[in-house]
């Protein structure tokens, strides 16, 4: 029997960012996935919100995000949980659920 052991390297976060567009209006966009290498990001909304992004689109502000968090085992992702950080509009919530 063979065994493969992978080490936890951190967390990869994917999801949808809630945005305020230039000139007004609300929107949402899929974020560029980002990596956080600290041991635990559970209950660290500030850290998640600081890393949320508009995938290079360019917006007035990022209000919040719905984040899918994955444990990153040397590139192999294992889903951990989905959490909301910041302010999420009904528009964004309805676009993915």
C-alpha cells in the first residue's frame, strides 16, 4: 500500500466581491483567488476583507465578499467553509444563491 502525505500550506480563498461602481451603483464580480499562509483565518474578517479584490476590474470600493475558503495542501484544495465579510448587498447575495 502506498501513502501520500501532503502538508497544509495555508488557505486559498475564492468568491464574489460586492462592489460600488465608479459613478454609483452596486455590482459584484468573481474575485481573483488569493492565498493566505497563516495557520488560521477562521473568524479573521479583517484579514479576509483586506485581501478581497475586484479581479483587476477597477471600482470605487469593495464593500464585502462572499468567500469560499479552502485548505491548501501543497496545491490540493479541500473546501472548508463559506463566510461573508463586510457589507453584502441583496444584489450580490441573489446573484450567487
